[in-house]
C-alpha cells in the first residue's frame, strides 16, 4: 500500500505491544499491510502464543456476522485477538456483550459519549453503526484446547465504501471532527487491554455485573422490537438482558428471553 498525506499514521505494533505490557499483559502483536481477514488468519494459523493480536491496514475479505461483508478500507481500525485456552468455550458465553460494553467505554473515552450497544453486539451512535464484533472459536489438538478469536472493526474514516453498507452507519471521522482523530494504535491498545482484563477474569461474573447496569449501554432500552427466531417472529418491548446475557422482551404473553445464536432483532417500525 502506498502512503499519502490524507492517510493516518501507520499502525505501530510496538505501541500496541507496550500499551498491553504497561497494564501487565504479554501479547504477541502483528501488524499487516493487507490480509484477507484478521479473524480468518488467527483462526487458521498455527500460533502457540497464549495471546496474539493481529491488526491490519486493510482486509480484502473482511467478514461480519451472519455471513455479511465487513468493508475494510485502507487505514481502518480492524483487528482480532486470539486466546489459546485450555478450558471450554462455554465459559465465554455472553462475551460479545462484554466486548460491546468495552468498546463503548473506550469510545466514550474519546468523546463519543453516545456510543451504545444494540444487542447482541453492534455499537451504535444515535442508531448508526460505528463498530462491530465477530467472535469465533474452534477446538484444536488432542487435548481439545479452545482457540477463541475476537474480531473488532471500528469505522474510522470511511470513503466511498460507506455507500455499500446496508444499514445506517457512521465513523470516528464524523464523530470526533477532523484533526482530532485518535491514533489507531493507541485506540487498539486501549481496547485490547480492556478485553484482556475481561477474558483473564471471571466472565460469567462480569456478565452478571453488566446485566445490572445494562441500561448504561442499551441502545434498545424500552423500544418496540421484532425478534426473528427461526420462522417465528416475537414482538414486544426490549427489557434489558438477564444474567446470562439473553435479551428480555416484554411481550403480550409475558417476558421472553432470547439468546444471541438464532435471533435477529429490529425495531418494529424499521
Ligand atoms: C459485524 O458487525 O457484523 C461484525 C464485524 C466484525 C469486523 C471485524 S474487522 C476485524 C475482524 N476481521 C474480520 O474479518 N471481521 C472482524
């Protein structure tokens, strides 16, 4: 990729590495110019480091949830973290909600005070998508170790590809104002250290705590929603999450709790 003056400072692996180390976390950091997808790379590669972070200037096949494309222009914020775990991935149920809250905390620290999570894991500002999360896992080896990959994309400064996104979206350039855009390596380092804190601690416990203060992050709070579960549609008012991270919907038949695996949620008037 050829650099020009309109582009932000190139990603810097040392900055990301040092930020993590200053918080007590040892992370192997790789910065690539171009990759198909940082998630695919970390899922497929043979990596022995317990924690590995891959950030890329550009993805050619950036992937979103439910088979969607994640448009990854040059000089975006696209990175993934891989955790090699000796335990079952079930301990990480609901992690996407914690990552959403982490992203909001980090972005609010940059002045994006209205960053909220649309369950299960989109980060929105006034209804427009700013960031997305793709969590994937696989088991490996004789001991059935778990490879957990958390991929994060934050719209930084979109170009013409903004037109291709099939939902309302925004970027840090619009929200922070030109000249005040954060350094991408500093932002990635900040998000990474927050994520490391959560993953290294008690995830189910953190989810219980988050459920009690979900209103601080809940983009759906009290809105009418329609949840699609297989061929069924559930209508009602979003009523927060339970301690397992399930979405609570207040329906005519009472509270209905839905998990993230098979549900799409849309405001009824969409
Ligand atoms: C979504 O909102 O649908 C999830 C988007 C996740 C995008 C990130 S960018 C870094 C990582 N690599 C990918 O291919 N996807 C995730």
